C-alpha cells in the first residue's frame, strides 16, 4: 500500500476515534454520580490508599464493594488528580470506550481490509449498551476493554505462534478477573481451543504455550486475592458480598455460581425468571445489544464456510466469544441485568466487520450475494421490530429502515453495475446502523443513574416502573463545575427506581415500606427500617438536603464514621455529599454480617460513629432469602430501642454520641 492509502486509513481511524470520544464524553456530567455505590467507593479510594487497594466503600475501611477493585482504580486516580466530580469519575470510563474501539480496529485489521475494521469499530461504538456503559461507572467498561485487548494479543500470537503475545493475552484475562471476577473467564475456553487448533506450530509447543499463558493469567488474577488473604481480617475491611469475609467465596458464590444457578449466597435469591434461549432478543435486552446479533450469527457461519487459515481462526475466536458468553447470559438462572450484554458488543462488531468483508469480496458468487442480501433483510426486519417496541419514539424510523433494507438487499442481488452495487452497499450499511445509532444518540443525550441503567427509550421491558422506564433521572442536578449539588429533594416518585408502588411520594424519604413491595420485577422483597427516613429502597440512593449535610459534618472530627446506615446505596448519598466516611451496615444488600451487632456496639462505645440514619430499607433478610446475615436488622432494632430519634428534613437520625 502506498503512503497516500496509509494516510487515508489513519485519517479515517482518527475520525472514528474522535467521533467516538465526542459521543462518549459529551454531556457526561448529566448522569450525576451515575452508580453512586461505586462513586462512593471511588471517593473513598481518592482519600485513602488503603481504601484504594482493597476497594473499600468508605475511607475508614469498614467494608469493600462486592467486586474486586480494579475497575475503581482508574476512577480513583482521576479523582485524586482532578478532584471529586461527576466528570472526573466518568471520563476514564469514556476513554476506555475509545480505547476499546481502537483495539477492536487493530484486531480486525490484522487479517481484513481497513474498511471492514472501520465498520467493526463503528458497530462497537454505536452499540447502545456500549454507549451506556462507557458513560457509566460500573466495572463493565474495564472488563470489555481488557477482553478486547486479550483478543488482540491472541490474534497476534496466532500469526507466528508467539509465546509472548499469548502470555500477554493471559495477563489481560487475569486482570479482567480483577475487574468483574468470573465473567472475565467466559471467553477462556474458546480462546484456548482456537489457539490449540490453529496456531502454526507443533501440538506440543501449543500445549506448553497455553500452560505458560495460564500461569500468567493465574498470577495476574490471583495476586490481589492472595494479598488480601495474607492481611489479618482485623487489619483490613470486610469483603463485601461474602458471608465469610472471603474473596474466594465472593468470586465463587455471590459473583459466581449464584449468578448461574440462582442460589442465594448472601444476595437476594433468583430475582430473574426470564432465563431462556431468546432472552437476548426480549424487551429487556433486545434494544441494548441485539440489533446486529442475527447478522453476526449469519456472518459467523458464512465466515467459517468461506475462509481458511488465519481468517477462519479469527472467525472462530470471535464466534466462540459470542456463542459461549451469549448462551451463559441467556440461560443463567441468577441475577441478570441487560447491561451485562455489553460484553457481547466487541464480538458482534468484529463478526459484522469481518463477515461483511468476506461476503463483499465474493459478491459475484450467487451464494455470497444471497447471504449478503439475507444479512441486510434480516437486519432491517429485526431493526423494525426493535424500533416498534418504542411506539411513541420516532415511529417513522422503523418503516424507513425496513423499506431501505428490502430495496438495498434486492439491489445487491440483482444489480450488475458497480456504481449501483456500491450505492446499494452504502444504503445497506446505513440501514443496519440506523437503529442502534438512534438508540446510541438517545442514550448519550440522557443522564443515567442508579444500579440498573438501561440504554435507549422505554420499551416496556427490564425494570421499567409503572410510570415508565428506570432511566435518566439524575440523583441531583450537576453544578456548573460538574459536581453534584446537595439539597436536591425531588426524590423518587416510585419509591426506588424499580417499579415499586411504594415509597416516598414527595422526596422527604420517610415512611418507606420497602422498595420492592408490590409491583416490580424483583417483587417479594420487603424491608422496613427504624423510624422511617433515609434513602429509600435497595437500589435507591439518598440525596440529603443541605441542612442534613451540615448537621452530619458538624463536629465530625472525633468520629471515624460521620454516620452509619443500612445498605451501601443509602450510605453512598450521605458519603458523597459530606465527603466523609459513612458506614454501610450490611454492605450492598444489607445481608453481610459486617459489622455484627456486638462489633457495632463496640464502635459506638468507643465513640467512633456519630449518627445512625434510619434508612427505611432493611430490618431483615429479603423474603425467600436462603442465606445472608440479619445483623443489619438487629443493629437497626437496637438503635431504635436505645436512642432517641430526631427528624431533619424528613430524615430520621439517631445521635449515637448522645448516649
């Protein structure tokens, strides 16, 4: 290729990455604290290196988040440099998205034309759930970037049987474990099998190379759990999400087997009854990830049929990623949220780019031409179906996509002139990307908060409530400098963002009788707290008023924790508003035995906790829970029985330093 051609490719790639950066960074602060659970942990990590290392929820290191901490580290470093704000927390996530697009481009480009790599990168950038997650602060952004980097390393290793590239792939997978635990290993069987069957060297060398890569992966994944295990429990925070203060239990139980079989490992049991072969196409997940999923499957089959050598190995690599991860997501019986499917986005994008290139190169063959037309027709019809699920949102777009797809497909099969075929191809690409692009823009134009965000407009699926979807409701309005203002008391109109019929109707945060009582998909979870007050349900975040914040900060100096409250989401609002440690009793679900009642009484006797906030959220384990501690309930009951309640702006407070 001459220098002009290379310059054009670099310019096109730069344009793609710039557009992606604009899409992911523009208006980023509209989401406020996004997932305040992780934002609070980031704030803690920016104040304490101990909290940074362990992934503690609070800077006083009472308890960690319920994940390994790698995803928190880039955000905490950003906050250390730029100060605590919505933008400083979310910008690293957006940059990871840009890096993932660049890595996918480089991976596809190793064996396919530049234009196909650009197409793959565009598909990834415009996938609605990718736009959502790369503008949010869940661990999925780092997970997707590391998995994509592992795929790149594996492709490089397969070219010349290069040990160092295979070892680097293992390192990426291991570090991905530190981002989101066992989900990182869903791609591992396919990756290992592809290399074992296709690497250009002897079978013996392939085996020992895979062993070396496996060792690298174990070291990369295991150094942090080993380090935590070597620290005495009395000198580190409690491991949130576990019942035995164990990282291994967290990985294999609550974040492992429990997600597959629905068993309750200190969580809330099986809250998702929609497991099945078509889950990825339903109203909850379809608009998030499935726009080009049928096309990717067709192109995977075509690629495996038409190609040989390194190209076929590439199809096998991305195809194994898509099939294995997709089947696990479809059939898992435990907790599943549609945003998990962002892990499928790189595989779908790569298969679309590579498969389109292969069929286009063979378009004069009837089988390839008809396959290409089938991809366009299926994508157009499926996009029309997905768009029709949002009947009050740009209803005209579905008809345009359907008509354009049918016309473009007919032209690809029937036309003979190169100019006509080229125009048909351009229309086909536009048709296939129109639906996800519209959802992507809608997602980027809206703020997203809470534990279970969704991309695009309402479709009536997922955790939509009685008045619409759980989306784009900022916890507090962002100030001009990007920080979230205190004093917002707009509250939750549905009680907890999850379809509940209960909850605080005026934002005063009192009288909450259980965020999951009565109507949400996660029904059957009923909790009530001492004296009402606090922050709402399990997935709700408190938004304390300026008066409450001032009260908590006044005289906070002698105390280790300015306050304690049941549940991490409730605690997060108070911690972010005061920027002082708030103890999340019971961790995320309120079911961790941290602290025990005896330990909590000891903390109070030592004068280490100032206030207890009546959250109205947790006084016991959820209905149907087979596991989990009730220490949080016992603590809440003891506080209510022992201390005098005080109500400030609708929030019930107990002054533990007054007794």
